[in-house]
């Protein structure tokens, strides 16, 4: 999900079809594209499953920064549309605000119910929103060691973002402020184990009883909104919880055998590749997965013990995180333990960012906005409607098929054009184009690229056609642009 906002209520014409009501006056208009699935590429971030990145509710607060933090507006969003589309919402503002353009503070919170913050609403003042905390509150220990979270429930995971003293800029009537990124306010820990595959009388009986994390490591409370790496709240009665976290293992837990456990040691591999390697071993039955536990962040170096037995003899092995701050919000810590011959327990530890901030509240022109959707020049093809809004565009010998579209934002982004189907039989140009609102018209040409060694008559008609697909690459993100660019589906055929 990507979120964009513009000031004031003048919306892009191409998006009005998705808007339920036209605003009656000036307003802060926020367009939301659904759904958003980041492209899976090698990098330093680990991915999240559907439940971990699900947004069930979303609240946006805007306050003036230059006075007593006077409220500018509040937007609660729960009616997310289904499917891929853009829907617009509006926070009304007055003309005095538009004319003065005061700097603002913006706060964004997703899945408030996951930390019992449903009470934050439009009546909440700046002090309440800015000072909101999660952790040990009213006999609850949200994502703490005494109430560990081992699965994501229907409330999702808390995600937040804030921007302070953001300048309002641009030319009327389209004013804007800088983007505000939102990320998870918690982190996760994964523990996986295996043992060397052995046979015969030398095979030891191995079991794990429990894994503990020492007390004094997790803060009692942290701020929901922060511009820093962590939001630890300093308390007069002691900032850190002295409770010990204990993961008690099932007495029937089986430590899976692995022919080469040393191959799963983290050695600075690409984190996504490393996680997939562990997942594959778990799926193959050669790795035991204790799965994820979700904790609130800490700026402390986590330290603990693994209690296990070898042939009935009790032992323990200590472990420690490499550096303080490695468990800041939105990180993943993986603890991999493996038993060699003789019952010797070895450990490999790794910490990585837990995927890039997938959700961006952006008060600028980062959305895909199209003034003219992709349309084929009927004089360049033989056009036939096959069903509602679906057309076959047969190429005419000696002619170049042409289509056009007009895209305005995101400025500086790159529109990527992909042929789908019998791509080897066609030449599509350009394959990419830089988005420039001053020259936003893009003409796409489709040519016959069949070589002399291809017997075109021997190919079934449906196997010598292509359709076009569109994405936009911008700010290290890949955005599906088909919804905004395509109304009529054209199939180009030879």
C-alpha cells in the first residue's frame, strides 16, 4: 500500500472516477493505491508475509507546528477498497491555512487496536498523539517479555510514522509537504535448529528445553511515534523490564537432522537469500523452526541462554547480540543453532532490517497519475472488439502499430513497458521512458519482428499475440501502473 496526499482539494482528473464525493471546499486530499506488494529483489531487507504487512485501520493527524500545535485535520480510514484501484479521501482545511502555509507535524498510525490505542481519534490533541506509548500500560505488556506475541492476530502489527516541522510548499492550488514514511513499531526474532545426521551407536540423544533472554533488556515503554531509530521512553522508576523472557520447548520437539548444518551459517550472504535457504531447509524437513516471536524494540544488546540435554546430561550455551541497537524497530534477528557430533552446540546469529518501509504517506507527487490512458491509434491496426473493453489489434503489413498515453507523475520516475505473450515475435519501443509532466505524452510502437526462419502459418493464432503491461520504478520502488494506465485491453496480433 502506498499513500499519497495533495493540497488542496483539486484532484487529478484521472482519479476522480474512484472518488465517492467531490469536496465542497479546500481540503487535504489523500489518495491511496490498493494493494501494494513490493517487488522481491536481492537486498538488505527481509520480506514480510501477508499478515505481517496487513493494514486494517489507518489514522492520520496533521497539526500546525508554528503555534500551540493547533489541529489542522484528522483522517480515520477503515473502508479500504478491494482490488487494485486508487481511492481518494479528504481532510477539509480552511483558506486561511492554505494562504499562510504554516509548517505542520504529521502523525500516521496503522492497526491501533494491536496496542490498544483505538482511543486516539480526532479529539486527541497534539500532546496526546505525540506522547502515545506502547508497552506496559494498564496491566498489559504489549509485545513484551511477559506477554510474548508468537503469531499475528486479526489486529495486525502496529506501524507508525511521523514528520515534524514539515514545510508546505509548491504553487497554488497544489501545495504539498515532504513524504512521511511508516514502518513497524516492533521487531521479530526467529530461532531455528538442526543436528548433524549420524547413524549407529554414536548417535546422541539431543533435546532443547528452553531458550531465555536475560532481564533488563526490553524497555517498559516506548513512544509510538519517533523520528529516531528507537522511541525508548526514559522512566524515573527504571526504564527496562527486569523480567526474564523464556521460550519453553515442547518436550516432544524433534531436532531435525541435516547432512551439512555448517552450510546454514550466516556468512554475510544476501539476507533475502539466507532466509529463503532456511525456509527451504524447514520445508524439506532438515531444519526445526521455532518460528517468529514479536517484541517491541530495544536499544540494548540482547543476551540469553539455550538450555539443552545430551544423552540426558543438562547443559546450556550463552548467546549475545553483536551490537546494541541491533534490535531497533522493524528488524529481524535470526538465531541458528546446530549440533555437531559429540553434542557440541554451535550458534550463528544475524540481524537485518525487516523489509523496507513498504507504506509511505507521501504529501507530494509520488503517485502514478495518468491524464490519458493507453489508447491505440485505430488507423495503424485492424481493430476488433472481442468483449467489453477488450480488443484485438491486428498489425497491418507495412505499418507500425501505435498507441499513446499521457503520464504526469511520479516526476523523474521511469515507466517500464513489458510485452506479455509471444514477445519474441514483436518489437516494442520504447521499453522505458522517463516521466516528465511537461512532455508526458508517450508514444509506443509495436512492430512485426518475425525472422525468416519462423513459419508463422504453423503457429496457432492465439500464440502470436501480445498484450502490454506497465510498471513505474521510482525511489527504489516498483509500482504496478496497469490500473491507472489501462482501461481498454488491447491484444496485438500478427
